[in-house]
């Protein structure tokens, strides 16, 4: 059967740096072809070449068996090849309906037919169980809803070949299930789908064929049937993956953080908990439960009432500087928009939070360079050019840079929001080891994560939030996925036991 879209001996270089080395694969109608690999393996670069966003350095693309040279993404879309980006490709200042129909607006005579676009946008979103108002500006949407708009935009264009780059990285389990059902329907209708995800359970569930990239080289391509998640992980990283989570550190008795009746107006109410020295404390809950808003309130990013004490001393509310001076720092869940300056180089990003350590009137550039060298070594940040922009790093290496930037401030308490979102399994293991090592050194860590295995595997105690308040606190054998979900949804565990 002739492939809808095929890549033949594709290479790609950025200046002297070669990131793809002779990649081949075919996308067939009615098939989901998964492309997997570690961060920096070249997956996103390959997908951008297929979608017309980048040109290959050498090699060829074929559409229906005929050579094709996409000059840009518009030409690819006109040929029925569409891409859903890991980084949102949306105009934040425009409405949902305007984004979905951008470049293919419906008209009635000389005027735009807003009603027709609004009705179709609403139908497309309903297919994804997303019920946002099409008239809402995208900048006012949550991150998961922005992803749903990106997906709805692609669904509305009846793609022959659909390229999906980490489409579920910011989605809840329920939203992921809805999306995977849509992918099944698209496959059944004859769409060819290229899908990449670091969530190997998703690959096992939907893929017909799997190709593996490692450091830009194709290392394996085979049918998905019988290809276990463990085998996929080992093919990606080139080594055996075992004991993904390190041993949980034993916390000390000393309380280093006390949060008492903290309220973030309209978002979180009367939250109280404590954190001990050397502890990894997990925060779990559904999207919208208020976990991120609570953490932002604690570190001074949101207005609050109530009290936060660090080492027994009251923390000045609404002041990020006061939190940092008290040894409390926060790693945002959104490394691209809030965590890093993507257009700036690695050094500027690394030292920004602790800039006062490198001089006042003049910055000590040599000291900055030495700090970058240490960060690259200690955090295994994989770079081929120290002067590259942070935005050119893979997602996993961006996260490592964000960790290095935060730790340069030498905090005692670290809050990490979604530490491994959009990160491959090998890098996940590195970050898990790093978190455990921090606790082992006497630091205290709060991990906020939507991935329940992550919370369960790392934390000795888990706080569950639901609908803006703390629902319960679980310890020891109480920490199970079932218990976390029931408390997060407000379903009594007693009901299950009596059933």
C-alpha cells in the first residue's frame, strides 16, 4: 500500500550541529504511527519537517508516492498535512472561533459569517467534551483548554495526515481518554496519524507501529503489537530502565513550613498543612483543584489571607523576594511562558534568580560562565552550544535548566509544580533522583503533579485537593491512586468499603 506521507533518508543540521541522521518511515492511511525517543532525540524536528515548518538538509518527502517539497506549513496544510504542536500555535489575543478558522474564515458575501464559525467551533469542541465559549479570547483559557482548541482547529480541517506532538502533555486523564477516542475515530475514517508522547501507556493503547529515535538516529521500527512499555523505554534510552523511583527519604521531625488557613480569593480557601525538613510532600488533585494557585499564593505570586511561616517566622505576604530571602522558591509548571526567557541564552537564564551573587554595578561574566559549567555537569544539561537560546533546548533540558536556575539561589524549601510534564522517561528518572537527593541533603520539597504514579512514587505524604480546598492527607499504605481520586472527586471512601 502506498504511504500517504513518507520520509526518506531525512537529515537536518542547524549550522554545524546535525540533529537528524538518515531518518526513514511511512505514514499509512488508517494507521497510528508512534515516534518515540528521549528529549533531544529529534522527534519535534522531524515532525516540523513533515508539517512544512522546516526544510530537510538532505533527503526527500513523498506524498501519495510522489516527491513533494513543502515550502511552508500553509502548503502542507493545503495538501492535507496538519500538525498539532507541543508549543501552542495559537494567537492569544484572538477568540477561540477566530483561532479555529484563522486563514480559512467563513464568509457570507463580503462579510465574515461569525455565526457559522461559532456554531462549527462549538461542535468541534463538543466532540472533545470541551465546552468553552467560542467567543472567549485564548489568552483567558487554561492551558488544557488551549490544547483542546489546538486539537479542534486540526479536527476542523479534515487532515489526510495528522501530526500530533505531545498532545496530552497538559491534559488530565479524562481529557486524554476523550482525545484518544477521537484518534481512534480518525484512524477508522482513514486518517494517517503520526503521534509522539512520553506517556508510553498511551503508545501501547493506540499505536499500530512504533519508530524509535535516539540522538537523531533511527534505532528501531516495528509493529506495536507485543512491544512492551519496558522494551520501548529501553530502546529510547539505550539502557535498561528499572527502579524508576528512588527510595523515599525519611523526613526529620523539624517543621520548616507552616501554612495556616491560607485563602487565595476565589480560588483556594482555608488551606492548612506543614512540611518537615528532608520531606518530599506530594500535592495531588484534578485540574482546577487549586494546587498551583495555592503554591503561587504561598510564595507571594498571588494575594492571600491567612499565614505562612518559614522556620517559625511569619512570611511577608505578596512578596516573592521575601520568600526567596527566607529560603523558599517555586518552579512554575509553565517553564516556557513563566520559567525561562526562551530568547535569551543559557547563562542569562541560569543566573537571573541569583544575579546579586555575580556583582552589582558590573556582572562577573567569568563567574557566570563557571556557574553554567557546573550546572551543565551537575544537572546533565545536554547542549551543543553554550551560547544557544534556552528556547532551542529540548523540553527535558529546559526543565533541567530551570532546576539549575532555581537551585543557584540555594533554597531550603523547593516547590516543584509538574516536574516532568512533557519529559521522556530517562530524564524523568534523573529528575526523580535529583528530588530524592535534595531531601537527603536536608532540603524540603513539595511536588505538585497530575501524574498519580509520580506523586505516589516520590512522596512519603500526599495532600489531596479538590474544588479549592484540602480534601485529605494520606500517608503510608493509604497513598493509592484509588484513594487519591476518590478524595479529589469528593467521593467518600466509606461508600466503596460498604458496597
